């Protein structure tokens, strides 16, 4: 036994001595050409070994290489595919005898790797991967053959590596097809021992340089990595990734990004889990700074393609001088579930807070990887003050009459849609004291088309309009001066906004106040597209009456075509006009209709082209600003040379009915059947009103009906039976009525004087002489001598006319 042991020891010593002395007898540099030849056969590339090859065997089988390079593929710019300054690999000899590989730290210094893609998308490593594919096919064929028991028994039992050390490496990637260029400079990598199933510390750092976009970053990564190849389990514990980036083409001048967490993967069970994930980002530029943090837990089942992100939270702080207090806070939380087998993503319990705005919702997206992505869900924007939010966001709101508006806003809705449209159903919006419900849709985002059916309980529009400012006397004087000067060129109507409207729907409003006009039960139907806007039908209840109408606006050409077909019934017009303009020129119950068309690029042009017809009817009212009875009384007093006593009689003309029809031609309204009735007067009239220059030309015939019940009836009793002509000229704002009462009464008085004078003369002188004098007063002569009478009348005519005139004056005085 001792002899056997001695022999064994001698053999081992001889083997060790042989291995130690082997490098002294064999120079590996003699095999450089052979090595290069074999590499070229395998890859088609030239391997250049510039430095010495050092080989040792005991106690390590060690290989040290000097500078070497591998040539680039043909047709690419870089002179080499890869370069290495130095490389070192060492394997313990004794464990090899036990079919175990124990490697020392693998060292690679000064690696330069050039990765290129040409303009056609071909890479300079395509040929290498093709070689791998051929080798892989050979391995598959060999694997299909029965395994040699001897080979199986001689397999490696274990592999351990003391670590990997990569120093001063540079990886350069140029993509001519996209015009991109990325560089990893000064890459350094260090690891602890690599043992299957055991954690290994990894530290890495490099500088990233990009030309598109132009940016650079310093990147560091550290972690404990566990690789269990046998059980296919992998873990990255204590991940700590950070990058500090800067570049003029980036949104920020400088950004600091970090990611921490633990990653576990089991490829047998097909699941991946990320715990304690924290993604942080800080970025800034000249005016803005953002500080954000995203946390959560991710679990993913690769077999079922289910991924859950629980407790997802985002907290962000944004600083900007344009923000209120130069700062804004964002808080968001949600749960996310993705089912890639069904291509669905569900977002549940979403809570988003931006300043005072709080949004809650649940959403589900379908077909997320297809072109026809769709989604549905619900959204609730909690009550907030839009006015305060706008102030906080430095958004200037237009001036409004009521500063307390926009302080209560809330929105609830079911929502659905796709990449091209969105639909809001069961919509409920609160705006101050108003509540809006219904449905609203936007189709085709590239050219939005609106569809809606909305109901609004009430709204006071005046609260949201700019306050009405009273004009100072100086301002009024200035406007008058401007109006008297050469007219300013009128601006064209803004037609483009009408052409942009693409909407179809209905709006119902319970009660509305706008420009001080109150209406109820409003219904509006809108159909607008390509510049043609139809508001038909429309209806409303207002001032104890009704409105129905159709309005069409056609902006498809350079001018606006207007078409109106409107009707009002039983409206208390005085209150309507007072609310509309602060002054009512007429009172009573009004009914009217009008069918009008017009065309023009300005308001004036539309007025000038207005054509159509219509009619109106007023009952139990009054014309304000004109008292026809008072005008007649003043004319009567002037004829008598008397002064009319002042009265408190309103400046108005009462009527029981006022009716008429009209036609419109080129902006001139023509009315030929104006008729007004009152207890005192009967009025007929005809005339025109020019909408362009606002001139009035009306001729009225006023008849005193001989009753004492009407306005000033007793004082005008003496004018019973007379038809008084009244002419109204002037403008809409300044009508000027005139009465031709003198000639009317003069004619009437002549007839009365002649009749009474003839009667008196007949009584005193007899019929013949009375008849003669009556003829002198204008009556008929009963003389049989016609020639004599004629001559006498001719000779005495001047005297008789003078007598008649004197008598007329005297009679008028007595008459009035």
C-alpha cells in the first residue's frame, strides 16, 4: 500500500511539474496566426493580436492578452468592430479535475465596441448572429441524437466566477437610418463572486451621450443580483438606479432621475414582482422646477398575461413664476390592472388632486394594442370654485357683472369613447345656481362634430356678462361728434367661427334671463355644419305669451345669408321692451309674425337687402312718446291764439287695437294698412320705414269719433266728424309729427258761415235778396237775369271776398 501511495504521489508531482514547465516549452504567441485563421473561418472577420499572449497553468490556468481587435463588417464606417486593450481569464487547475470550474475575476480593460446601422437598416453584427444561428441549428441536431453516457458523465458539475471587472469601456452606437447616435463612455462594471443561486453585488457607472436629442447623462447602478439558472429564479434586491441628465433639446436644463426597489422573477411559475418601487425625478430650467415621486407595487403573471399595479401613488410639486404663489401640488392615486390576453387595462379608484380640484373616477380601456382602442368609465369632479382655481392658475377671467359667479362647479358623468371620439352620458353639471343634465358627444377629433341633448333648469346669463357701464357726458358728446363726422368703415361680420361649428342637438332651458329679458320653457334645435347653421325649430314662453321661430345662417360664401321665420303671440310687450332696452315705446298685448331674408358681409348690408313680409296686432295698449289728442289740442289752441293749460296727461296715445301688415324690400319697410282704434280716435295710416338710415315717412288720418270717454274727449268734442291729417317724419330715435289742422278747420268754417249767413239774410231781406247776398257769400243766386248777376258778381268780387274773409275770421273766433 505504501508503495502504491508513493507511486501515486510521484505521478501527481510529475504532472504538476509538467504543467508548470509547459509554458516554458510552448510559446502561445507562436499560434497567433492559427488563432486568427480559426476566428476568420468562424466569423469572416480578421482578429488582430497586437500584444503578447501570456499563458500559465499552475495553480491557475491563466490567459493574458495584450491589445487585440476584431475587424468591422464590410461597408461600415468604423475601422474595427471591437477593440480591447487587455484581457485576463484565470481558472483554477485542481477543481477542473473534479469537473468544477472556478474562475478568478474576469478582467476586460479598454473595450471599444462599435455598433452601426446603415441607412437601409442593416447592422454590422448581422453576419455574426447568422453564424450563431447556424451553430444553434447544429446544436439542435446534435441534441436530438442519443446522448453518449460517457459524455454525460464527463459534464461540468459546477461553475463559479470570482467576479467581472470591466474598466474604461466605450460602446458606440450609430444609426444612420434614424439619424441617431448614442455613446456609452467610461463604462465601468464590477461584480462580486458569481455563484448560482447566491446574491452578487453589482456596481456600474457610465456616461451616456446622445446627438438626437442632443443630451448627455451620468448613469450609476448598484444592486444585489441573484441568478438561479437551475430553478430559473432571478432577483434584483436593493436596486438603486440614478441618472443626471442635461441637454438643450431636453424639456429641462437638468434632470435627476432615480429608481429603487426589489425585483423578483420566477420563470417556472411565470411571474414577476416589483416591490417597494420608488421612481423619483427632479428637473429644472430657467423658470421651472419639478419634483415628482411615483410609488407602487407591480405583479405580473407572464402565463396569463395579467399585470397588477397596486397602491400606485404620484406626488409632484411644480414651481413656476406664472403659477399662483409660484407653486402647484399634484396628488394622484389609483389601482391598475392589465390583461394583455384580452388587451384591456382597468384603472380603479382613481383620485387626482390638482390644487383645489379633486377628480375621482374609474376607467377601462379595450383593444389597447389595436388601432380601434376604446374606453369607458365614470368621472366625478367634486365641487370647486372655478374662479379661485383660475386665480390660482394665473388665468384671467373676463369681467362679469356678478363677482360671485363660478364659485360652485361640479361635474358627474359616465364616459366612453375611442381615439377619435368621446361620449358623456348621464351628464350632470352644476354651475352656481344652475343644473345641466343630458348627454354630450364629440366625434372625429381631427374635425370635431358635436352631438348633444341637454336640459338646463335655470340660468341668469346677465351674471356672467360684462357689467353695463354708464357713459359719461363727455363720452356721449364724443360719440355724437364722431357720428356727425365722416362714418367709420364698418367691420365685416365674423363668418369664420360659424364655418367652424359642426354641431347637432337640442337644448331645453326651464328659465333664463339674458340681457334682462326673462323667458321660460325654451327649446332650441341646432343643426350646423360647413358654415350652414340652422336654429329650427325654436320656442319659448315669455311675458305671458309665446315665441316660435326658425333662424338660418348661411356662411358658406363671402357674405352671410340670413333667413328668419318668427312668430310671437299674446306677449305683454311693454314689460318686454322695458327689460330689453329700459324704455317701451308701445304697450299692450302683441302678436306678430315675420318672414325675412337678407344677405351681406356687414350688418348694414344685411339691412339694405332685407326682404319679406309680416304683420302685427296690438290690443289694449298705448303708443308711448306721442299723444295725438294732445297734438290736436295744441293745434286748436294755436288757431284760437290761446295758451293751452298744462296737464298731467301721459305722453301717450291709448288704443284698443293697433294692426297692420308690411312688406320689406331692400331694407325699406312698407305698411299701407295701419289701423288704430280707441274710444276717442280712429287712425288709418300708410308709410315707410328705412332700416338703413332709420328714416320714417308716415301719413296718418285721425278721426275724432265724438265721444267723451277717451283721452281728452270733451275738449275735442267740437272736432267731431273731422278727419285730421298727421304726418310723421324724422328718425326712429327722433320722430317728428305735424298736424295740418288750420286748413282743415278753415274749410269746415267756410261751409258753416255760408250756411248761417244765408239763413240770416233770408229772414231779414227775403228770399230773393237773401239769395243774391248768399251768392255773394258763395251760395247760388236765384236771379233770372243771369247776365246782370254775372256782371255784378264780377265787379263786386274783391269786396265780397274781403267780406267773406272778415266774416270767416269772426266766425272762427266765435267757433273756438
